[in-house]
C-alpha cells in the first residue's frame, strides 16, 4: 500500500490564505503593513530565482516586499551599513540577506549585524540561543515548515523516535531541537555515523537533509514511518530529493515529494515570521 503524500504546496496555500487575513486585520487595527527587505549580493542564478519567488509570495499575501541589489564586489562595510540602516527603518519588519555571499564577505558578521527583532530567517545567534533554551522567538523557516508538515499527518510527535540525517545549522540542528520541544526522542546522524541504515530504519519520523540525491531507499525506512525529504539537487535538469521516492513511497506511511513538499513551506514560514515581526514591532 502506498504512503500518504504530504502535499506541502496545498498546506502552504492554506497557511498563506490565513496570513492574508492576519495582515488585513493588522492593517485595519494598527495601520501596519508587514515589510520584508531582501538583500541580494551578486548575480547567482539560484539566488535570483529564490528572491523572485519570495517577492511573488509576499505580493500574494499582502506583505510589502523590497529587494536591494548589491554588486558582487561590494565591500563588507558597505553591506553592513545597509543592514544597520534597515535595522532603523520602521517600515522594514524583516531583513533577509540571501546566502551564499561572495567569499570576501564574512557571513557570520553579516548575520550578527541584523537586529534580532527583524531576524525572520532565524539565523542570528541570539535567535538560535532562544530556540535552544526554549524561549519564544523566530524559528528558522525550513525546520518550522518541517514540523508543520509532520503535524499535518495527524500523528502525535510526542514519544516518537525521530532520526535526522544531516547536522547543518540551517536544518539538522534546529529541527532536532524543535522535535525535542515536541517531546520526540531524537537521534542526529551524519557522514561519520556508523550503521546509518540500521539507525534510520528504526525511526518513526525520518528527516533527510543530506544533499545527496536519491541516497535513501526503502531499506532505510521503518514500515509506516513519516519521511520528510529536505533534499533539492539538480540531476539531468530535474529536481531530486535525498530519498528514492518511488521505492520509499511503498513502505512509508507518509512522505513529502520533491518538488512540492518542504520547499513551498520554507517561503511560507518566512512570510509567517515577517507577519509575527510586524505584530511585535510596537
């Protein structure tokens, strides 16, 4: 029997409709229109696509969107000055610097320069620290989307064994903390993990964020598990996840497709964080 498909696009569309209503209420009550400013340095094609998608999504729900384009050779000081200016701009509730940055710019210094109250990406050390100790704050967008997708299955996370394959600061580490918050028992795996197949095949919830296309097949899957595929790799012009979907779909209980699973949720959670920032701006 085939797994239930977790339709990230449909779930994202429903959340965006709810955000439209929130934004209209915020505007009617306080005269505030949430504002997101994205800084794009250089002309990386993938980054340009991501930024266009974010602009389109903002327009769809009623968020004021602005993109600041900066030359590939911009100095770190000039970039930081722009961030400091946006920190003071009352119409900018969320600031996002599109990564990756050119090699001559220190990404950590740029992320640290963003006012944590406007850190809608959830990358600032203060934001990460709040997440780690259980204080309220912005949750990073992809992990926040992952938790939402898991909850959409209707299965209780509490008491489940969750295995995350990948330990990045963007996905693996924060999603592990968020699953702990939901009372899952969490195991983090990575490139040095012994017996990966054995560990993964015991997971009630498997989150795969390796960046290795179609690495995880049905031998890594527990019967009936929830499988969240975070991978996005281009293979022969097609977008592939880290999971061999055609094999895993016959063993898992629930699975996200690629594309159409985690991807739409990431931008939607960015919109949600921006609206949250606008509500907290006064």
